[in-house]
């Protein structure tokens, strides 16, 4: 969406995800993808709704508090407090 709004709207944009796979023998993989106009509209609508929630102070905790990503998350305390209420 950013590339489109910065002068590349008339081109097909190919996205590449570079992934480091952390296994016993690490490997590097690349995945290519494109996005349709429907994908952009869906993302834009979701972004607007999330922004409305943020603006209203709505907090939706992650219910996967045992998730590996939660361990170092700066919002973990807020999630824990929310569940304790």
C-alpha cells in the first residue's frame, strides 16, 4: 500500500518475504507474493477499525499468554492485569 501511494500505483508489485528458518540446521527461504485490489481494501478497512479502537482506548489482550512471543512483550503486564480483573 505504501509503494502504491508513493508513485508505484501503476505497476504490479511483487513482494518478497525473506525467512530465516530456525531449525537444527538453519536455512534461508524466500517467498514471493502479490496482492489484489480486494486485499488492499480488506487491509485498509481493518486498519481503520483498529485505529478506531485505539482512539477509543479499547484494549484487547492476547489470550495466548503462554505464547513464546508474550515473554518479552511490553504489553504482557497489561494482558495479565486484564485477565486478573
